[in-house]
C-alpha cells in the first residue's frame, strides 16, 4: 500500500510536459503508448530508488515526440521538474559533445584519427612508454590508450578553486600501463586531453568552440559546460540529493576540473536536439554539425575487447538488449545520473537524468524496460549448468582495468571480481554481493543460470595467443574489462605476506628483554654483545618497530580519515600529515637494507649463538616481506 501511494503521489506531483513534434507514424509504438510507458516506468523508478526527480525526452525519427519532468528539482520549495527549463548535470554524456567536436576537425582534415596525438599538443607531450606505439585520437575515443585511472585533482570542492583543464592535463599525466589498442580502460583524462587538442588545433578556447559549432547551431540555449551559469539558468538548476536517514538531503555536487569530460548542464528538451542530430546522422532542422559519412563513422564499431562483446564506437559505446543495437553514453556525477540511448535501426531514442544516487540503477532499469516493452525478445532459456571447459581455466581473481597502478590510489581502490567453481556452474562474486551462478552457453561465454538477462550481459573470457585467459569482459560494458590477477597479487597472498612479516617482526621484542636479563645476571660466552652486534639489533629493531607502527597504527589512521583522503584527492598539494606518514616506510626500508648488510659480519664473525644468528636473519627476511608489501601497494611518500 505504501508503494502504491508513493507511486500515485510521484506520478501526480506537479510536473511539466512538453509535447513537440508529430505523432509517431512508424515503429512498434505510438505516441500514447510511449507517454504511458514513461508515465508508469519513471515514477516507479523514483519510488523504488528514493529519487526526488527526473527529466525525460523521447525522440523518434529525429523529432521530439515527448518530454516530461517527474517529481521535484527542489524538495524544500516543492519546485517541479520542467523538461524545458530545469537543468540537470549530465556528467560523462559531456564526452559525446567533446568527441563530436573532434569529429568535426577530423572531417575538416585537421585531425588524423591514427596520428600520434603528440603531433597536435603544443605545451606538453605524452611520454613514449611503448616506443613505436603512440597514442592516437582513435585510442582516446575508444578508451584504449592504455592509461591508468587517476582521480587525484580531478575535482575541487568549489567553483572558485577551478583551474584550467589544460594545466590539469599537463601536470597529471597518468601512467601508460598497456600498449595502446590492447584493452579498454575508461579515461576521463583521455577525453579532457582531446579537448586540449581541439584548442591546439583551432586556436580557440574549447568552451567557445563548443558553443559556436554545436550548441548554437542546435539552438541549445539552456545548455552550458561552465559552472558559472547565467542567473536564469542557475535558478533552474536542479538540486542534487543523497538519500540519508530515510530522507533526501540536498548536497553540493562535485565540481569537475576536467570539464570536457563531465561538466555540462542541460535540459531534457535541449538534450533531445543533440540526440536527434546524431539520430539523423549529423543534420537536423537545417543545421549540419557532421556530414552523414562522418556521423556514420562515429557511430560505427571501432574497437572491441573481444569479438563476442559490444564495441566502443568513436565516443559512443554499444549495448545490445533483445538483439537491438543501442549506441549511447551514461553520465554520473556525485548526485546526478543520466543516460542517452539511441536505437539507430529503429530511429528512436531517449534521454533521462535523475537527481539522486539511486538514478545510477534506475536509468538502466528504464532502458531495459523500454526495450522489453517495445522490442521484446523471444523467451530465453536457462543456460546449461555443466561447463564444457574445466573450471580452472576461468576461476581466479580479476581486477578492473579502470584502476590506478602506480600511485597511492592503488591502495585506496581496486575493484575485483572473484570467480569460483560451484557444484555445476561458476560462482561470480563482486563488491561483497552474494555470489551469482553463471552457466556456459558457448566456449568462454557464461550467462546467469536463472536465464534472467542483466543490463551488463553475459560474461566473456578472453584468451591470449597461448590459450590462457587474460581478461574477463561483460558483454555490455565495452569501456573497460577485468584483467586476471596473478597469484602474487591476490589479497590472500599479499595479506599473508604482511601478517607473516608482522609476526616475525614482533619477535624482536625479545631482544630488549634478553639485554636486560644479561645485564642483571651477567653475559656469558658468545652471548656477549659487541658494539657492532648492538648496532645490528638496534637497526633491525628500529626498522621492525617502524613497520609495525606504520601497518597497524598509522596507515589505518590516515586511510580512515575521510577529510584527509578527500584533501589528498582534491588539493593541489599533498596533506603534510599524509606525507609524514608515508615517509615512515621509506625510513624503515633504508634501515632494513642496513640491517641486511649487518647480517654479513654477524655470521662471518659468529656473533651470538647460532640460534640467535638464525633469528636475526629471519627478522631481516620479515623486514623484506614488509618492504615488498609496502612497495606492492605503493605506500611510499614518492608515490603520492
């Protein structure tokens, strides 16, 4: 009853509708069906995921057929969402505008998709990590440049702290961890770098170029890439919400330094124009932003992690549901979650944006429901639960290619998937969720055993030239994959090294006890200390103490300090407290090297008893175990 009441209230809350364009003349649905679908599905999503408001526009054959606002853009003032005037942050859908700018320059012959991007950069260059394998614009547009993920300094707390995205790109070049064209890894840096190239090629600021070549021709007067909006637009910008304590609280959205990758604000009606011009292959209502040939190139498959999974286009990416090919893009900020989807063969598509965290799921539910409603597939059957290939070929731990490899960020986040063998199927566990069963439907392809399709699609295991599985891919997530983690990098092993090392290092506590005992009761024979043997134990003991305190006390303290980590991610300078903590393992490693050097005279001159010399050597091994662990997780000050 509560759910029904919530649906009723949301569906009939003040909302604004805009009905533009002709009635549908072709396709499976008519205008009334489309309107009825969204009027039922969107309010249901708002209620299910506790979202205050959403904005939607639907386009058929290049014409805006239906747009509507649902719920509220401002709960406190009971301000309804208006699809014509209410702005939502569209997040990474911004990239489609950036890529469209790039394709205009490709069309003009000013950018070659397959040329080294350093050809165009004027202020800095991308390091030649893989000689003979330069990063190209095609790599940037398909997220296959091989860049690691890097979030530090990508956002700031306030608009006043913004600095040029060109400066960001020059000072925060991510490591190249794969040769270009190997595998996808979604990159905000890559999209922002493309905007720098647009500026370098045209000599025009990116915002100006965007306004003159896309927004103005399409009459997108309520769309801006700037956070500094005109007063009327600023008044109509929706608030963003977090659902906390059984209520939605308005919270500031993050401010993106990498504007060309995610800072556009727009309305549903304006976004319908952008969607329509791509649906019509570059021309719409007398405005041509791309030639038909260039638009077709942009929308065509350009790179895939595996022939059995969806492809990256040049900026757009594919999703396949019910055998329908969808091209589009999602967009996420801290509080807004959006989706632009086009079904080219059907000449139909929609834009939706939600103003709370639950929108990240609601948008994909809406897309699946839309396709199921208007383009249903034949009944699916559950896959066989008897894999035709030995499970050991696939089992193991896989980590997202979209993560940091070379800095402290690696320790903060490493999304992983665990694949285990169940009784009859593979068990897939991700992010602490209960395991899901997947049965093999083709060699290396697994579907949920329930037969229930998911928005991510089937699991596909990619093999290298020797037949060894190296990547796991989701059928409908073409913009990143999961790389197989080697045995020495899985957490049970790294944790085992750490814990064993700590246990060894804690045994040095017997040394001061022994010293006191000998002082009180007198030293005997080979247990007598010399200056060098005292120094050996002092150095090894100090290194051990530093490692123990760092791992058990200091590291949990800094990583558990949310404000400190946010400062590290956002500020241009590393917090002093974090730098000080990360200096401790550097000192410990240096002392460990000295302790290892002392082991030579300790054995050569036969200090102490044999068992004490053995113990000292084991302590040195423990020191190097911790040194390896610290290095593996990039926990040094020079990795910040």
